[in-house]
């Protein structure tokens, strides 16, 4: 591991449930794909071990292949502003998101990490004229949203129904703002819950990495 990658891994930090508005320092000039893959792999390992789980070698396995794809997306191939990590619980998608966040935290500013549940809550605060981070979520240079589909199905304020997830995706789609999300929902469940317009936006905006591997949570 070279010195630049070692420093990135050593100083990487992982998001917590309370880390709802985590801004990143100024961007530094780029890295080669191999260095990105190595850094992501090492931060991924750090995230696994931080939960007291024995790390399993990922070389040649699904997660290792997905890390390669993430590095390609980060370098602009394919040219889509969103990345959707989709799969069952424990398949490694959220840990890979944390690895991306840990790397981006040292490369780009501003970047925000949140959960779909908190996004829903912050939207309600905004509608009810309370302190809210929702506008920051909309405008973040890079936005990470964990567990889309785990938020309440209805968002109601003063008797009016709102769609904060759909609104956010549409806003960031129109402005080509990088957005990384995870979900446990399969395509048909996304369609059922959010409707055909949202599904179309996801297909147009996001590169989709589908995780099918076994869970670490055994």
C-alpha cells in the first residue's frame, strides 16, 4: 500500500446515526483507479472490523468486483450522477457506501451523509417551520442517503401529503448532482412504493449495482 493510500485509510471516518450533516474538506487532485480500489478496499475492511466482524477476503468476490465498479463510477464511467447500491440486508452495500464516504470525506467538499428516515424527518421539520437540514440535503455537492425505503411510507404535514424522497431525487436529477443511495427494495418494490416516474428517474440518473451475495451478519 503506497503512502497516499495508507494516509487515506488511516484518517478515514465512518458515518454514524448522528452524523447527519458531515461536510468534507476541499477537493484534492485525482487518483488512479488502482489507488481508488485499494483505498476503498481498505476502508471497507476497516468498516467491517469496526463492527467486530471477522473480515473475509474480497478479492475476486462480489464485493471486490463492486468496488472496481464504484471506482469506475467515481472516475466518471459511466457518466451518471447517481449510484444506487441495491440488495438484501447484510450483503455489503451499506458497508461499501461507508467506504465511499470515508474516502470522499478527504477529497471533496461539501458532502453530506444522511438516512432516508432522517431526510423524511427533516422535510417535515421544514414544512412545519422548524430548524431543518433538508435544503442542505437538496444542494449538497455529493449526497449519501442510506436505507431508502426504510422511511415512513407517508409524509403528512397539516393534512397535506408530501413526497420528500421523490422531490429530492427530482431536484438532484435536474441539476446532475452526485447522489449515492442504498436500498433493500427490489425494482418491483421501488415501483410499487414510489411510482413509475420515480422508477424512470432512477433508471436514467443512477448506475445500479445489485448485490446478491451472502450476508456478513451470520
